[in-house]
């Protein structure tokens, strides 16, 4: 017979924790864990007998909004293991159980707007990397991976089990995390550990350990006693089969394909793994969000393909991550000068798939040394020959939380020329300077070599920041990218330039307010200038005089920006609009604001607005979004992007519409529909993905992509192309 574990013992520790305050946090960092003789049933019902020998903790404090403050709710955690699996359970108590936020029912969806229970494990205990596993009250699984201590990616997908149930006082969950899902150092019985709870209605994160208001590997505690662990034979065999039907209209060809593929993953040791892919298939990959590209710089699309996301963390370089910089105050360079960007592989210039004949990946750790290698054989396309592409990366942990690294890439997937890049990087992080402050920085140097160019091909960057969860934070960045720096396997949107950037911000936490949670002001100055002339390319002076978040999660930001843009002959940022600008320097002011209701509300709204001068005219930019989540089965949002340009002799309007709908029939079956349209391309794209998640690692998809194009003559949409995909993937684990 099963019943929920009583929290009486946990309550005693909970009260003691409150009395001890922050000192207790440091004193109780270590958790001794024991081995179970019999594995618990993972059903979300925590049985007394099943978890009687488990280690338990309830000494959590707020990580945010007020670090180390007493939590508003009690949480009891339980940890145990056997030879093959780590077991975790937790009971989340609520004064008002009706306040639980559990709007997500679709496996694979983000739990960022739901109440959740989360655990982080770091099998090497190096304070830099870790795996995150999370559940909401519906039993939906979510996972992520930390790289370099602070960079988190939700794209990592692990194989594990979890379940959750409602209780009279809240909800409970159980997890089973196989040791062959994570990498670990077999020479030690101590892992890095952290666990926390998110409560949406109070915008609260309650954590066992935190640093600077964040929960990540650098501030984790430890879990000891993990001995005699067994990863089995260490082999995953993942066959997949997809059938593709392409129907063309208006004279376009139609085609049918049957594509078998195979992925093999083998763990040579608990901390070293290899991955082999044959006839790699990306047929069911999620579509990209459309970007209009209304400037003169490159458009960056993040990686979404499963093969490249596996063990991707080792290839992260210099704090340059998908979607932007590493989060240091003062960094504005984004993804510029990224030496390795996996989307260069298997995609042509028109973003259409290019066949990957085979590929291999090796990654792992041994002591302080981390390493990774990637080798791809890409098929020929257009006038590009079949080519071999390679990436190698090594890192070495130094000091308490820092690392040195090197990277090398070889090959050019987009031409028949030779290309290579070599680089070294240093990442510094110190969370031990006191008063909740963090000193962090990134420094790197790269050099490319290409048959196509013969000039200066170097790139260098330095960034440092002193940050705090409350009070003053400041940072700077310097970056220089030579004109001929050209990483064929990387991403660069500004070359022949140098960057100077400075930023300072001050954050105030409200401890006694009934309305406000935090208030922030900031100022930033950044300047990109051409190396050969010193002329400005882009300069921005930004002041944010008002930014606040309420206790209930509403958010407001107001800014003022002074832009200066230097255009050379041939620079045409408004080329897609058919508007030509003369070379020269343009200075203009653009204030704006952003507001957003709390994300957990059934009906939510956000609005981003920029207005004012724009080059030699004016521009109004609006981006409203409405989200509706009436229940856990339905989530829909409508986003409208609007730009009105008024320039001498020209008036242009752009419109972009995105409609997303997620229907979760139950926890295993879901349908995602994405509709996108913009009036620059006049293309209407409809993507529908029906997924049956049989279990973690086992899926069946039915996908339809339908494209239509607007006919200006009779103002109607004509069919362009329809692609239908059926795909099955199954993981055999030995």
C-alpha cells in the first residue's frame, strides 16, 4: 500500500533552516546518499517503504527574488540510487493547492511558465557542467544541459523517466535517471548536486544552493556515496525510418522518398562517448521562426537538429553561444565571430537540406581535460563537391571555476575551397569574492585560413564583468575582427571592425513592498568602427531609466537609444524594401518600451514598441503578442510584427504574422501548428507536427509543411509546395 510521505521530519529541518539563515546554507552543502535494495515504482506516489532509506533534505532558501530569504512554501526532497539509476522524489506543499500552475501537458515543451521541481547533477563535480531534469505537476518531463557553468540549453534531450501526482497539500513527483544517460567521473563517488522549485504565482525560485541569485553548476552543493555504478554495455542503437512525399504545384516537380537512418552511441567509459550517424535524417525537425532581416547584417538561426545537439556543450567556444553572448554585463557582440556553427553543415545557401552521408562524434572528459571531435561527410549539391568537414575541441579546467581551451575546424561546406580555423579561449569565473558578487570574463583569439582570401584573418575578443544579484553591476567588451576573417564552419556578420562596449546597471530588490519585486536602471555605450578608417559602423548609446517587475510577474521596461550608423558605398540596410540610402553617417534617436503580463496567466499580452527617427526618415515598430491558455490541453499565441517606414519619397509598411497552436490530447499525443506570413516574401507557410511520444527516446511523427504564395495580380494565395512526412524513431539501449 502506498501513501505520501509525511513531511513532519522535513518540517523540523525546515524550521531549523530558517533560524540558521544563510550560514546554514554553507554548512549543509553535502548530501550523503545510500543505495537501495529495491527500486521504487516511478508513479508519482511516494511510498514510505520505497523511500525509507533515502536521504532527505528540505533546507531550501530563496534564490530569487530575494536571495537567501525564507521560502514561502515548504518542499521535501528524497535521494537514493541503485547500480544503474539515480532516484529522486519531492513533495511540494502549498498553503493553497488551487494556486498550482500546471498549464503544460505536452512532452518536450518548456516548463518555464509552470510550477516545477528541478534537479541538477554534475557527474564530474567540476562546477562547470551539469544536466538538469525537471517535472511539472502534470508529469511532463523537461531537461537541459549547462555548459561553462552558466550557459543553459534546453535543446539537449536525455532518456529518463518521471511521474507526478496531486496531493491534498500540493503535488509530488518521482524521477529515475539512468546512469547511462549522463557522463560522470568513475574515479570519484561525489557529484555536484543542486535542486530547486519554481513557484509562478509568487515568481519565486527556492533552491538548495544559489550564487548571485542564480542556480547553476558553479553554486552547486555535493552528493557523495555513489559507488559501484553500472552503465550496462553502454550502447544505444537508434534506427529511424521516414517516408517523404513532396507535391509541387504550377509545374514544380513532385517526389517520393523513403529514408532509413541509423544512429549508434557507445560509451567507451562513464565519461567518454562516441556517436556514429549514417544517412542522417532531419525530416521531422522543427521549423525556424521567420526573420525579415531588416538591416545589413546576417540573420542567425539556432540549431534544432538532434544529432548536432548531442554533446554539443564541448564545442562551445569563448562564451559565444547560440542566440547571443554569455550574459556578461557589457557584452553586445552576440554570435559574431563564432568559429563553429553546426547549421553550416547539411544546409545549403537557400536553407534547403543537403544530404549527410555519415558522421561521427567523440566527446568526453578525463580529469580536468575535456575533449570533442566531429567528422562529417557531406554529399555533393549544386556545383559543390562532396566534402569532409571536421571540428576538434579541447578544454582544461583551471583555478576553481575557470578553463582554458582550443578549437580547430577544417573544411568548407559551401564551396570547393579549403578553409580552416584555429583558436584559443580563456573563461574566468569567480563566485567567491564575497557579498554575492561574481567576477567573470571571456578572452579568445582566432585565425582563419582560406583559399579564397589572403589578407588579415584574425579575430580577438576580451570581456569582463563584475555582477551582483542586487546593487551595482558593470562590464566591458572589446572585439576586433579582421576584414578577411572567414570561418566557413562558423558564423560572422561583422568583419573589418572593432568593438568597444561599456555597461553599468543597478538593481534594487523590494523586501517590504506589496506590489514591486525589483527595480533596475542601466546605461550602455557601444561602438563598432572600421579598422581601416576608424569611421563608425554602428554606435548605440542606451539608457534604461525604468525597468521593474511586480510580485505577480508583470514586467515593464522603458529605454532611450541614440543610434549612429555609418554606411559605405554598397551598404543598403533597407534593400529588402527597395529603398536606397546614400553613403554617409546617420544619427537618430529611437525611444521605446516593452511590457508583459505574467506568463502563467491564462490570457497574456506583451507589446514591444520602438519609434522615432530612422536614418533620414522615421520608423514605427510594433510587436504585440496575445497568448491564451484556457487549460492544459490548449496553448495558442498570435504575434503581429508591424513596421512603418517614412523616408524621403518613400513610404513602406511591413507586416509579419505568426500563429502558434499547441494541442496536447494527453501527455503522450500532441499536435503543434505553426502558421507564418510576411508581406515581403508574400509566402504563407503552414507547419503541422503530430507527435506520439511512446517513451523517452521513442517517437512517431506525422508532419505536413504547406507553402503558399500570394499572387499580387488577383490578390489570392496559390499553392506552391506541400511536403508530408511520416517518421518513426526507436532507441534500443544495452
